[in-house]
C-alpha cells in the first residue's frame, strides 16, 4: 500500500482493507458495527487474504463468522503465505492471481495500471470468463482467430474446474449465469471444446501509453490450483520502456 501520512493507530485504514479485499467500504463499516452478521464465504476468504492470516487464524475467522472452512470439493481461494511473499518481491512486474475458475483474487498495482483498476469489480465482474464473454472485456488486442481460441480455452478451463470441484455452489451459479447471458458460452460449453489458457505474447492497448507487446506467462501453484499471471517485456526493448512508464504512471495514480 502507498504511504498515507500520519496514522493515529497502527494497522490498515478501513479504506485500505476494503481495497485489498475487493469489498466495499460500506460493507466493511457494517461488519465493524455488527450490522452485517452473515458474511459469505467469499467475503471471509477475501478478508483473511487481505490480512494475510496464518492457517490457524484463517480457521478461527471462519469459526467467528459461523462458517465451515471450504472443503476439497470447492475451488481454493486461499493464497499461501509463501506465494504472497513471492508476489511481494515482484513490485515492478504486473502480476495477478486467479483461482481455478478464473476469478480474480489479487492484482498488484503494476497489473492494475496495465490492465485497468479492478478494485471496483464485484461479483461476476471479477471472473475473466464472464468479463470476456458477457462483460466489458479487457485491453488485450485480439484478431477473430485469437478471440475464438481465447474464448475456447477459457470455457474449457472452466469445464475442467467444474469437474474437479463438483460441490462448489458459486461455480455452479457462475456457469448458470454464463449460460443465461452468453450464447457463445453455451455453444462452447455444450460442444465439449477442449483447450487451456496458455502462456502467449499479447498486445495490450493502454489508453495513455499506447500498445505494448508483452509475454504473458500463466503459472499454476501446485496444491492450491491458483493461476499466477505475469506480464513481462524483453530487456532493452521499446515495450520494456513503455511498461516501466505504465508502472510509474500507475503508482502515481494509486498514491493520489
């Protein structure tokens, strides 16, 4: 988090916790005041992730909320401390963490500067399948062929997650919402199309800096099924200079 001047007490401000957790400030306030007494599993998981709780602390938080820890049949959304430490070291590199069904869990400031600030995204808008087949899309440039391959890979990945986590009600609801709102999704889902979201070179159209052609690598965390998406540019290239400029501009925007 950027420096925020003098603090009367140690710890995160309410607005900072809301930003890190992807939860509205109003909802954080209602939790503090006891007016929101039944937070969802997703909210509790997001708070635990933002506060970087240990496994025991996370378990206690779920107990306090009157919820059971997510079982093996649900999509993991916990970011292990070792992975968090790795992400903390990539301060100048755009990095985002997604779960197995491509719901955004965390995006660092360079990623937000490159791809657009996701802090205001709520519900299905945080899911990449939804955003690309139903929502506003993103800044990555596509040809008709690359668009078809990208959509096929996303849907195939989601089908794999649905088979691996059959007890996840949130995932089942996402699939139902997608079928109801996207004929393209329904076509791909019913066709049994296969594919995976693989590493690739992508051109990102940035509104201030212009196009950047970057390597996009997708790393999978063994044991937690997390997807870590990393954007990099070749050293000494014009794209590397543009990416550095994007990062600087984004940092200034966050600090303001």
